[in-house]
C-alpha cells in the first residue's frame, strides 16, 4: 500500500500516514478490489465533526499505469 507513505502533490514533505496520524485516532488502512475491478486503498479514522465523534472513511483509487 504505497499510498500510505506517499505524499500529497502540494505537501511533499509529509506522508498521508503522518498527516492522518496527527488528526485521526483509531486509524486503519486496508486494500481491496472494488466491484468494478478497481484497486482501492481505504483509510478509516475517528475525528470530531461538528462537535460529534465520527469515523471518517477516505478512499484512494489507484491508477496502476501511472
């Protein structure tokens, strides 16, 4: 799961994992192939949203040709 240690284009000095670690608790990463055959890396973590504790889900669809 290279995306975990990848960096956002506009913030090349911090990995996704480092950035998410400073904001989310109970973090987890997983990989799966979607129903349409796409490779997906999924992040889940707890955070506050409008004064409510929620679990956020962020999905990265991988382009294996790039």
